C-alpha cells in the first residue's frame, strides 16, 4: 500500500550543520522522493556518535557544508524507489553508515562485510545513484552524511544500507545498534571470539570499549580487564561486566608487563578501542603467547604507523583488525535486535541521556564534556 506522500517532495524539519563547529540549526528542508534502489525513511529516534562530532568539528578532513549529519537511528519506511523489493512501506528499519549490496565479492564472502559498492565513504555528500542530494532548502542542495543523514525527520538511503528489523523493537533503544555498540560488541564476539572462562583486556572504556566489554560478558569471559587513563570511567564499566581496572598512569613499567604479571603471562584476547598507536602495541603485546588474539577497533590518524618485534608473531600471537564488528548490516543487525529482545544484550545502560529534536545541540554538549555514552534524540516527538 503506497503512502500518501509517495513520489512527492516532503517538507520537514532537519538539524543542519552550516559550518564547522557551528551549532546545528533546525530548518525546514525539502526531501525528494527516493530514486531507483533507494528508500525514504521517517526517522523516529537518532543518537549522537563521536563520528558525527568529528565531522562537525571538521578538524581532520575536508569540510563539507551545509550538511545533515547523523548515522545511528531507527525509523519506518515511508516510500520506496524503483526496483526495491526487499523493503516495503511500513517496515521498521535501521539505516546504517555502511552497506551490503549482496552481489560483490565481499558480500558473497563469509569473512568480509566491506561491500565494494556501499562501504563507508565519509567524503561523499550525495547519493551514488545520480550524484545528487535528496535534501534542499529553497532549491539549494544540502549535503548527505555517510549515506544516512538521520538528523532529519525524513531521510533517503540506499536500500543496501537499511536493515529490516522486528517491528516489536523499541526504536529509542535499538537505534544505537546502527554503529558504536555493534562495532565494539562484534570486535569481541566475531573477531576475538573469546572462549567461556577466558581473560579479556579492553583498552579504552568509551562507548565502543564498553560495547566490547559487553561482548566479552555475553561470551562468558571470567575476567574482563578495563584499561583507561581516566579512572572516573571504572565505576560505570562494572555495569558492562568489567571485573578489574588498570590506569597506566598508576604504573611505572609498561602496561603490557603489568597485565602479563596479573594474568600469568598475558590475556587470551585484547580489544583496542582508542585509536592510539601506543595502545595498539600495548594491546598486542599484552596477549599470551601461543593463543592470544588482539583486535584493533579504534581508528588512528591516517599517517600513523607502529612497530613491534616480529618475535611476538613468531610466538603465536595474532593481530587482527575489524570494521563495524565484522557484521554485515542487512544480514546481521536483525539478529542483534533479537538478542536485545531476548534480554541477552542490554542496551539501556549505554543510553545516558535523551533530548528532544529541538535540543539536539545539547547532545553535542554532553559528548564534548565527556558526560554521555549515548544521547538519544527524539525526532518524532511525543
């Protein structure tokens, strides 16, 4: 059953970033109908991720403004474009910053989620179908962000970047599965794959690190060691299964030596979630020889390099990397929603704040001050 607005331009509110670091402004925007292989989504809830903040500040990349940011969200399909058969009007969905075309070598591989067609592209501000934006104000285009642009009451996304989920799921909770929680949790469950009773070290106890800890808790790890330079984070981390804490500032010797002493030679798995090159080396070298696995999750500066002795590899330690927790968006996210509905995954503890759409800039304030893990933004209102 087509919606009453299908095929028409929709006027709605969006939080537009007009320039680097400038407060977002709620504007009336026009959202064009979805083209071939696209869908238009009515956004109900969205959340602020550090990636939104990074590209809003525009300190480390080519600035692209005006732009509608946002990429963690949940909503309902309002209309579908030509050729879309996987989704229909009324479906409950999570838009995702990366995609799954289902046809390329990566999508057909059981090992990879790095779709050739739809993998993350931070520089592109238009739709891949025709190189144009679906957003405009008075005829002037407003750029997209990560193919999602969820800081808008309506958005348009490629069908391959949209996961259909259980309509019973509370959208104000499952919206945070679109990025950070899945990234951290998948790094543990899909890549490190700790056995029940094993010892896991988590480097960095921000949102992604706590999600990695949650993954270790779900896997049944007996010891989850949290490493962070901010001791204020330790109490909160207990909620995510972290059993003990190390602040490198409290020790003169390298932290990998401290961990080795406390774990009879090293941990079974370590997950690095800071993007700091020094922490990456520490995470790898803190793994036990013979079977230890280190997983890199944090994104470093583009020209960063690190060095470690080849003997660490020759003594049978493994170093791996991950992108989006190795989850294929359309295939795997519905299962994570079910994990939450079955009460095996706890999402509520990640959500520290909720604000109205009109107060979206408060979400940025909370994150800048380090007060929030995830702030959910109520786009649909009461």
